[in-house]
C-alpha cells in the first residue's frame, strides 16, 4: 500500500513539473545541506527513492547529477566521482540561510507596515515627500552656489550654442567638486536657466530652485492622481457579477414565477440567488430513514423514470406495464417502495390517450433527453443592458417524437389540477420552459417544432401550449 501511495505521489509530482513552459522555480528547505547532499549523491535505486521523505528527496538526486549543479556538489565533503547526466535543461541552484530568510521577511513586514501607514493619510505622505524633495534640492543648490568654476563656464557659454557644450559643462562641474551629488540630467535643465547673456549667480540659483520645486510639485500631483485613480477604480463589468454561469430550465421557470408573483405583491419571500445557491440538507442519511413517505416532487421523478424506461411496443395492457416495472425492480433500477408510489392507472391512461398513441406510432421517439443551450444573458434576465455575456441553460426534455418531418414536444406533469383556472395558470407557468425546450430542439436538430403538449397525468388531460414569439427577458 505504501509503494502504491508513493507511486501516486510521484505521478502528482510529474504532472506538476511538466506544467511549466519556460521556467520552473522550486523551493525547498533542509536542516543540514551537507548531510542531505551527501545522501542525494548516493547511487539511485528504487529502494533509495522509496526512502525519500519528501518531493525534494526525489528531485535532489537528479539535480545533483546535472552539469549546472556545481554549487550543490560543492557542498559534498568528498568529491563527486559519478558520471553527470547531460540534459538540455538549464539549472541554477541557490542557497539561502535561515537568517537571510528571516531578515527578508522582517524587511517585507516593515515595508508593508510603512505602506499601510501611508495609505491611512495619503495627503500627509505626499506633502512629506514634496518637502523632502525640496529640502534635498535646495541643499544641493546651496552647495554649488560658491562654485567659481561653474560660473566661469556659464560666462564663456553666452556667445556659444548652448546645446553643444552642456554635457562638457556638467562633466567639468563634477571634476571641480568631487563631493557633489547634484547631477544635471539633461542639457535642457541648464539651458532653461541661462539668459544667454550676463547671468548672476543669484538669478541662476533662483531659476534652478523654481525649476526643481515645480518638477517636484508636478510629480507629487501625478502620484496623487495615480493613487486617486487606482483607489476609486470600479469594475467596468459590475453587472456581470450577478449573472450565473449556468441555470437549469427549472430554475428559470421558478425565477419567472417569483418575479411575476412579486409584481402582483403576492410573494413574501425574496427572489433566490442562483449564483451560489445553498445546498439542500437532509435531516438523516437515506439508509437510516428506512421506509418513508415520498414528496410530490419525488413521486413525479419516479413516474418520469418509469415512462423513460418502458418499452412502448410491449406496454399494451396494465399487466404489461406492471411486468416491466417488476423487471426494473429486479435490475435494481427501482426499489419496491418507489414502485408502489407509481400510479399504474395514470401511466396506462397516458399510453392509451390520443397523444400516447401518437407517440407509440411514431417512427422516432426520444425520452428524457438532456441538452445545453447558450443564450445572451440580457435576453433572459431583466434590467441588464445589451452585452456579450452568455448564460448556459441546461434542461431535460421529457419526450419528443417526429411526425411529418417535424417535432411534437410533450412534457408530462404530475401536478394535481381540479379547476380550469388552475389549468390555465399551469399552462402559463410552464410556457417559458416549453419555449426554451422548443428553441433548444430546433437549434440542435434543425427541425421545426410544430406542436407542444403538456400532459396532466393526474386528470388524464392534454393541454396544448401555443407556439410563441422568441423568448424575451423575464
């Protein structure tokens, strides 16, 4: 078992190492690099690899034999006399002591704390930065005010083209005063401070001061604007946060029903979120519940399952249907408890109804067919501006069959209906669902849907749902 576990770990390591395209960075730690490298330098065998304590004990013996790993072999007390393994990869092995790593983390923590402190009062931090730059600039200027050589050079330049000798002037200034730290980065900074005539030391110094102060101020304004821009940034696609990546047809139908009820001020509960829905929880595991009462939804699922697996050409009588259900129990497709809640009379009546006979006589019949359909999110969800974000719709069509080169769509329901008003409400409730089924079926197969039927098993009645316009937002 241990060797099997190690083999699986080695496969995981292989997958991780082979994901890199250009560069791979591996970081590991050992207590004693001399002893560890000596262990890695021993001949490699399946036994030695099985004794590895971690991934590094598998990687180290390989890397130490690479031509680029002189730094690792230098840790050995004895000379490494084995043949190196030539490979076209390049390796760079570095060592960092515990103190180095600790100092790095302390410096990182210090910098982080200072940064967070500046963020608490950014205006004060920028003001301090401006004052610091001004103080440094003025100190440099005062240090150079007494430079006679600089002024003599400036006097000589008044009749010359300023752009030709600026670099020479900067070099001469550096030679005259070795201790200076001020550097004139471009000839434009000096040129802008020259009057091309007799310029006094006071005028030059004043202009340089103003120039540096202005530059520092502009930089501070730029940094302040950058900070404001970044901290006031808003995600441009904020609307997409509330768009789920996928929804089922049932979820869409429920969402439409809740929206309609809220418009009529009949719904007391808020519209649920389908972004991160809360999972349903069972009070007890199913195997501890023993016999139990099935919910209406569970009963409907059982009936759908039976209708999906019945062999239609052999389901002529109620005895035929019962025989097939018993076969499902033997094949462990159904439990006896599940079979008992299925209403045989409803199933028999459906198969012998007008639509049931059409299904049995059709050349092509498909039942419980799953599908995926992509639609633009703004075509389904209200209050969304037109965008290119798509929503994946998943659903399962109960039944559809071909008739005269077109599809007939059938969706059977176990809902109990006792009035024409409730039948009308159910028809409107499932219209969106039927519209999505229709659109998916026509897009996937390329054939038109000519008829749509809701079959109410509880009262053995067909309800036709008229073909509607393309689905609008709900």
